[in-house]
């Protein structure tokens, strides 16, 4: 906006007085990416060079039988199974940069744009994983009667989402931990993905007290969630949502062994534009993910109650 001037006075804004742009670009707030923390990538090495499928062997079922002295033993022939991790998804970005613009820019915008696009690609991959994998949760780890042994936990279901409040959210997270306990899931490397609004409820719950949170500073002061009942709590805006009278979120929890992720290729190319003076910059990432232990994955269908 030009500086105000009296009637009849000439304004030189935009002509003799050039437009100046702040050198510091506005900070881009990216949605937190979490798949690298919740999925195992140990199989990635098998597809880094070639191949589009990783066949992951699973342990066979071996039964423990009763024994009495002198009986004839019954032998089993264990038959291992497998699941296939397919490298069948891809995301890319591509931008055109004109030589004239590159010469006249007052800062290295081309590099900043590429960095910005790369993070956007990471977010897109993250959303691709989180927006669908929740449906792979074991039947005993979701619904209104979750629990492989007790069937006594309400994690929400279509038409009956579970309402979370400041009073019940911590207890509900503990219930989800018990659901995994009933599946004999290890305590270490457990994780929980929650939307921002649910993390806000935790910060307003009884855990806002620093002594209860096991930290020297209240959550309301430092925003740290940390761990609750063996779960590493992660905040993400990439969870799938739906409308079920009200808006609901498909939360997820589990163990790092539940989901396998592999990225086969992450390639950046810069080539001359054949139709103009300038360059074409593009990046491709090829990847795949697979739920390999559904019993180690849980699904909560929740609303803000």
C-alpha cells in the first residue's frame, strides 16, 4: 500500500519506489509426519536395489499339548506362512524454473521451493499410509467390544463413535493398552496416534499436573505429551476423518512390528526445459506399506464428546 499523499501530489510507489519483499519467507507449518516412527523399515534393504515385492515369512502355529508319562508323542509339521510387501505406490512433484526469473530473484528461491516441495511429498506419503491402514486392525482390537479375552472395551464403531473428554481420555488410552495386553503385544515400542483436538484434551486432563505427567514442567507450559501407559503419543493431522452425525476421527495405536514400510526410490532430477529457457526439477518417491501383524494394531473410532 502506498504511503498516503495529499490531493495533487504524485505518488511514486511502484515506479520510482520499487516494491521490496522480505527476504525471510513465511514459515510453512507442515503437518507432522509420523509413519517413520510407528512402522518398521527393516525390510527396506531388500528392495533398495531391485524388485517390487518383499515376501515376509511369518511364524507357524505350534500347539502345546498335554503330556502323561509313557504316551506316544504326536508330531506336527510346521508350515510357515508369509505376507507380501508390494512396492506399488508413488508420489512426485515437478516444477519449472525460467532462467530469467532465476537470474532476477533476490534470493535462492529455487532451492527453497525444492525443499518446500520435498516436505510436501513426505506429508503426502504419510497421509497415504495413515488414511487407510487403520482398517487392517485385528477384529478384537476395534469396535465396541474390543479385547481378545474380555471383549470389554469400547473403542467406537460406525454409528456409535466413542466420545472423548478431558475426564475419560487418559482412562481410554489405558484401556487401549489393555487391548494390546490381551493380544500379548510387547510393552516396548508401542505408539498411539491422536488428532490435535484429542491431544488438547490430554493437556487439560489430570495429566496437566507436572507430578502426574512425570515431568518437571506442566504440559500446559511446554506442550509435551510424552508417554502414557507405555504408549509414545504422537500428534498428527493426517488421520482419516468421517462424518457420522458429527465429525469422527480414525485414531490408531499399536506396536512398531504391526506395519512394514519400504521406500525403493527417492530420485531428484534437474533437466533443461526443451521448450523454453530454464530448467525442470522433479522428484519421485516409490514406496509400499503392509500390515504384517494385525494383532499388534488397534483402531479407535472417536469423537470429541
